[in-house]
């Protein structure tokens, strides 16, 4: 595998109209989950990817299983839990602002994942293990599982990719900070957002943020700057990479996951770090063009066309 990742995926109900959910009567069903977003994005970009979790032995769990398998992601290590349910997520849309998000994931199957659920040989088979700061927030056992997987990967020569993905609806910044910083120290590749870096470090200058994170240990850092783009560094060179203009943004959720996947794709393909940043910015921007977390994620040819590295042919 090029990349293996794990974490909770939920069934997402997207309202068919804008406004408070109490006035909404119809929804479209799709998928949500940071790690599975990254896995699907990488698969569409042409990589061999594996993703695992615990799912409820219910119809929502079967839907997630079928959806992700259908995107070309290996799901052979999924575990079914007959006693817990699959998590749910609802979005609430208003004009010109990011959607509100409502989670129904307490005591979900994924929150019960434990170190004993890990397949160590599977992890060892990957070039990169990608984890996020969402899974440690789900439960103490989930936190232990992430730490165990990361430590095992590092001990066996597997690069660790980490996206802090701080979710303050799951835990406070006081709870999150020590856990997230510990994972930052263990990471080889780090994907902080500028707002997350300020919460973690009390710093908002990109150069100072890059320097502080490098001193913790990561070799490669891609600092997400929102629509401005990103700043990337491998300790030897650093670049500001301008973002791509999106005229009409449908849904920003999933853009950060798309960025991580595009950047990782560039690294796996052996590209210069600046090109990796261009790939990340491109996939992240394209993710915002379509409602839903994964629906706008491109193939590699579509990405190259979007970032003007390949000519588009209409017909």
C-alpha cells in the first residue's frame, strides 16, 4: 500500500434546502470522515490505499463499506461491531457561510476501537500511515490505538503523516493540546492549519510556525493557509504556494482532507515539495466546488487540468 489510514466514517445527511434543520424535510445521504476522505482522494489520484475502522453491524455500516470499497480503497481490515451503531452526521446550510455540523456519534462502533483491533502486518506493509487528531478525541481507547499504531509504524520504517484536525465539538483545546502536540512530535509529515497552529503554539506567523514544528521533529510540514494557499517546508527549502481561485464555493468541508491527499500524492510520486503544495492546493480547491465531502475530489488528470499543467479538451 502507498498509504494506510484509519478512523471513524459516518453517514452524512445533507439537507436539500438551506435553513434551520427543523424546517428541512428531505436530505441526501452520503459519506463523511476525514480519514476515509483522504483514502478516497488518494485512490482517485491513482494510489493503492487501505482504510479501516469499526462499523456497526447495521445498514448504515454496510452503506459505508460499499461506498468506500466502490471508490477502490481496500477495506479488508474493517471490523463489525454487533453491539454498537454506526455514527451519523447532519449538516445545516445557510447562504454564504460554512455549514453547521451536528454529530450523532457518542458510543459509536468506531469510538470503541482498541489497540487489539490493529493488524500490525497491514500497517507495516504501507509506505505511509496517515492519522488525524479526530480519532484520539473519540475515546481513551481510540487515543491509545492511534498512539500504538503510530509507534509501531515508526519502529518499522513506515512514515507517519498527521493532520491535527482539531474538533472542539469533541474535546476542549486544553484536552486536545497535549495529545495533538505529542502526535506532532511523532509525525514525519505534518498538516497543520494556520488556526490550529495558533491554538497549539500561540503563534500566527507562518515562518515561525514552520520553525517551531520542525524543532519538534517532523521532516516535512505543509501549513494550510485557507484560500491563500499553503507554506511548505522540508527543512532545507520552504515555499509559499498560492491557492487557486474558486468563484463559487459549494461546501468547504473536506477541503483540508483533499489538501493532505494531494500533497501526499505528490510526495509519493517523488515531486519537489513546491509541486506537492500545488497538488494539495488543487485538490483542496476542487473539493469545495461540489456539495459533500468527497464528491468533488478529482482524478489525477482532472487535477492536472485544474492547476493548468495539462490542457483541457472539451470534446
